C-alpha cells in the first residue's frame, strides 16, 4: 500500500511541475527535481531506486519512442556529426575526465575514475529541450542532440561496464574489450531490428485474417521495446541499442500503412501520455534520491583526504568544467571538419559560428541516466572487499547533474537567442507534390468506387452526384498547387480564410453536441463519438 501511495505522489508531482515551472519561470527538470526532494523529506515513503528496475521500466519505452519519431532524413544527413559526438566524444570524455578525477582524488582508483567518467558522458536531450523552452532550439541542432543521445547512452554505459569489470577483477584486456563491444553493439542492433520486424510481420498476418483489434495493437507497440531490451540483455548484448533499433525499425514498418487510421490516432495519444509520465517521473525520482546522497557528504569528504565539505563542491565544479571544456574542444573540431568536408565537395561553407559552438557545448546536460548508471556500481569487489569510493562516485555524479542543469538553464536561453544555423532545405515543394499526387490517386479511387457501386442500379445518378461532390475538393487542391505564384498566393489566402471558417463551424458543432448531451437529447455514447470526430477534424485544421 505504501508503494502505491508513493507512486501516486510521484505522479501528482509530475502533474504540478508543469504549472509550477511556468509560474516561477524555472526549467521543468529543476522543478521536478525540487519536488522530488520535497517528497523525500516529507512523510511520504521514499522509493528505493534499484538501477536494474529503473533501466527496465524507463529506458526501453523512451528510447524506443525517440528512435521511432526522430526524423530519419535529418539524422542521416548529419550522421557524421552525430557519430562523432556519440562515439568519439564519449571515448574522449572517458579518457580525459577519468584521468582528471584520478588526479584530483588519488583515493579513487583509476578504473573507478574511468567508470565514473563513462556514466557522465551520456547527455540528456529531454532536459535540454525543457531548459530551452524560453528560447527554442533550432530544429537541426535539436535533431543532432537527439541523435547523439540515442547512441551515447549505449556507448557510455558500455564503457562503464568495461571499467567496472576492470575495477572488480583488477584486469583489463583491450582486445577482449573491443570484441565484447562489437558483440554488444552489433548484437543489440540486430536483436532490436529482428524483434520489431518479426512482431510487426506476425501482427499484419493476423490482422489480415481476423481483423485489427485497436487496443491490442496499441498494447503490442508498448511491449515491443521491453521484449527487445530483455532479449538483448539475456544474450549479454546492449538492451539500450536494441530499444533504439526497435524504434527506428518501427518507423520503417509503419510506412507500409498496414495499421488502421484509428489505431494510429489512439496509439499516438497513448505514447504521448507515456512519454510525459516517464520523463517527469525520472526527474522526480532523481530529486528524491538527493537527500540520501547529500547525507553521506561527511563520509565522502573524509575519503578525499579533507575535512571541509566544501571540497566536494570544488570537485563537482572542476569535473563539470572539464566536461564542458572537452565537449567544447570536440564540437569545435567536429564543426571545422564538417566545414572542411563541405569545402572539398565544392560547397560554400558558412562562417564559423562561435555562439553555435558554445550552445552545443552547454547543451551537454547530464540527467537521470547518469545517476542510474552510477547506482549500478557494485558494492563489493571480486575478493569480497568493498567497492572503492562508490558513495563518493554517486555524490559526484549527482552534483554534476545539478550543476549542468543550472548552468545550461542560465546560458542556453541567452546563447540560443538569434542563433542561426545553415538554412534547412525547403520541403514545401515536396509536400505540394505529395498532396497533388495523393489528390490524383483519391480521384481515381473515387471514380472506380463510384462505378463499382452504381453499376446496374436504377439510382446510379445519386452515386455520380456524390462522387462529383467529393472529387471537387481534390480537384480544387490540385488546381491551387499547379498555378503560378500569384494564383498560389491567392489560394493560400483562400485556404487561411477557409480554415478559419471551418474552425468556427467545428467549434459551433461541438457546442451544439454538448448542449444536446446536457439536455439528454443525445445519449453519452453517441455524443462521445461525435465529439471525437469533430476533435479530429479540428486537429487537422488547427495544426
């Protein structure tokens, strides 16, 4: 019963955090961390955060959804930058920050320092997007950050696994590590692709034979990331990469258009809710762990050879500065390399943008994955002795998370104001062509359907009139997009006027349906159905 009560309070904190963040004008993750700390200090029972459970419950669905929804064309276009950040920067961070931590705190063994640096390497784009809500991140920059985070979670945690193994056993083999890394990475991706493709193939065959159950289809989409993650972990591969690969594969399988429209609409709403809840609960849980982590500050400072607790703050600030500096150097080198490659291809590269380099550097915010990763450090070594500096590593990781969030919340909105990236190629022409092609296909299908329905009937003229009315909408769409610029401008103005009129009509329809339902002239089930139809139409025109 106490666990259920705690979960309800966590969900209540997520609900309140959005309004509270707007009221006090603070980044949402910081507000959620603060609410979590309040819950921990209250009479509400705290949650014993077990990393294995955390990884299973939170990471698979969120990473799956990110892989599913991330724009593939944009990710492929910037694949070089994404891979440089997600793989090269992780190794650069592990080596550089690991050596710095060992130099600052000799009591922390080198293998443990590398393990701590590895869990500090993954970034958290969820926190970045929340922090930058007052100064929206340019789309291309956000796509790069999302692509980086999809891969550096896996690469950082894999590096951590090797470093922890070296600390526990006292031995490390580069050859074995490279072989294990390839197995973990390639195996994880293959499992994610295989599980998703197999499930979707089976689902399609069953739906064709027995019909499509919307609720079951939604539940299957929720279970896919967990299945891929658990199978990969069982085979000692990367469950994180398996979840990401499953999401990317899901986006391609969905392009076949096998699912019903109703399934897609309802599934999208369910996944939006899952994303909102899990993202919020992650940061609330992070805040809930803070009081217990801070309570061990006295023990941690003695391990460093000092007596004053403020030395811990010095270490946190030094590690945070090193992370930002190394990221700045890597982003700068990566951007110069990108401009150099563009020049060799005969393109005219834009001038170096220092605000862009600075913004990308400060965007390396650490989040809940870092804390969950450091909590997976074992308690004992292979010989039964205590794992060295475990509590200190947890404290430093938590401190870096807070510092990165605070610094980014101050710096990013200022850097992002007026920041311009190289112009995105216009997609409007492709959209217009797609609309015209879709309209032609619709007209052809309507004509064929009308012919099939009216064949041999005495009231065939009714079918002809109905099809003409429907096809007129599609012909109007084609005419507006195949005319000259002036006619297109006029058509766009007509579209705007038509949109406002349709929205006014839809809202009046909804008010009338609600009024009929309130006066019991329409039953609840029929009212819900009509309201949903109106809402879907309004979403189409309001978007």
